[in-house]
C-alpha cells in the first residue's frame, strides 16, 4: 500500500489542528510560519523565507525546465486593537473580511507585542435595554467592544495590551459527527494542510514543484504577488476554501459546492467573474487527473470572493492558473466546517496533478509567435 493510500483522517486532523489554532492574522503569520518551516525542511530539497514572509519550498525533478507552483495562505482574518477606553474596554478595527454578525458574543484572543495572550469576549449593549429595532439589527463594528475582564485602562496596560495588538477568534479545532471538523481559520489552514501533505507525497517527474505558504492573502493577495514574481512559475494551483452552501435557506440551484462530495475544481470566481477565470487547459487537466485516479470532484463557479490564483495569473506576462477548493461551511466565522474526506481527496488530486503534468504539456500553455 502506498503512502498516499495510507493517508488517514487522524493524520490530517492532527496537522490541521496544529495549523489552525495558532494566532496568525494577516501580517502576523509568524506562529504558523514556524510550523510550516519545520514541516517543509524535512521533505523539501530547499526551503527559504522571502522578504515579505512567504515560505517557499521546492522539490526538483530529475530533469526539468518547468516550474509548477502550489500556493496556500497562512493568514486568517482578525482585528487590530484601535482604542482602549478608561473603563478597560477595547475597540477594534478589522483585518480582512470580518463581519459584525460573526463577532457578536464570541471569545477572542489578544496577542500582545511581547508575545503574551489575553483572553476576552466581544460585547454589545444588552438586548434587554436596547430599543426593539436595535435588538433586531446586526450592530455596526463601532457598537462592539472587547471585554478582557479589566476595569480600567491601567489594568489593560498591565496585561500588556496596547493599541495595534492583534485579535483573533479563540477556538479549538474539534470533531463533529461523521468525518467533519469545526474551528477557526480553516480559511485557509485547510488549504495549507492539503499543500503540505501533498508536497510531502509528491515525487516530481518532469516539472519542479514549488510549495508556497503565502502571507496577507486576506488583505489583498499580497504574498502571492511577490512570490509569483520571484518564482516565475509556468503553471500554478491555489489551494483554498470555497463556499459549501448546502444549508437550510439556500435553494439547490444556488449551491456553490456541497460538503463531502469531493474537492472542487474552480471555473471562475469573484463578482461578475472579476477574480480568476481559470485557464481552461488547467481545468481540463485537473478533471482528467481526477477521473483517471477515481477521485470525486465538483465543479465550482463562485459568485464572490477569490484566491491567490487571481494574483498569480497576472504575474509578468501571465501564468496559467487554477484552483483546487475545499468546500467549507460558515467561512470567516469561528465555526467553519470541513469534511476530512474532502481534504484527503484534495491531497490526492494535488499530488496526482503535480506528477501527471509534463514539460511538453506546460509548454503548450504558453503564448506563441504567429509571425
């Protein structure tokens, strides 16, 4: 039995838990980066960290003049402490796509500049004293505050909390029933898990394989831009979550993907397809590999949101790019849900794709001179 065939749910869960629970909002990915480096240095031919903080690893093919790039981002959404009032309450501003409805009455973790952790909760005016119309509405961010249990600004300062410190959801990764898990930051620590496990298993045939753990995806795909410029890949695959909208209140024709039906192969994303329109030949190859390998898959057309692949595709003269997506419910919340079998099948598809592509196929994706 091959190492790939022996990949277990317990093994995937353990790595995902290790990656998802640390504090790592955009620009502050250091805790996650350390775990990634420790993993990659044992399986890669070379590993380095670039100026922006991306982790870049490569496995060299025996004979190659082609480069294939996987990208998965390390950062999560979060908050900056923007003000500390006299009573010891913290006011906050978002890092990435934080929504007010996901913050209300949640436990959070503040990471101080000197590396301490301070627990808190997101508070709101009690509904018992709010006006009826206020109690029914989703509050604005300016109405929310973080309560760390202090009674004054001085107490907060003694805890080490300062303006500019970062805040994330305080959640462990836990098993639900069946094969499903729930936790914070699965966007995109689950894509990161897929990339690391696939990269560990990949044996490059004709094309060098790069695994890049990117920074600051949630605030503008920034790590993807600098790393793609540095590597200049010939073909690229982003590994990220997508919306599993198979929940009550959503009509079946509005479902993007379903949980447990396999990883999704992206066709397009962004509002009005303004994000990535995946290279059709990359899409076709992913479908071919999935079908030949017996890997379940879904096709994805996402009405909003995008991934690192959008930025990578525009690198220099252009990069043929696609996305392998892991269906996830409740994205950008503290209780995101994924199916471990989807994760395992995303690992298998990533590995099979990297080993299937050839230098000659990669060359067919490039532009060509007509006259």
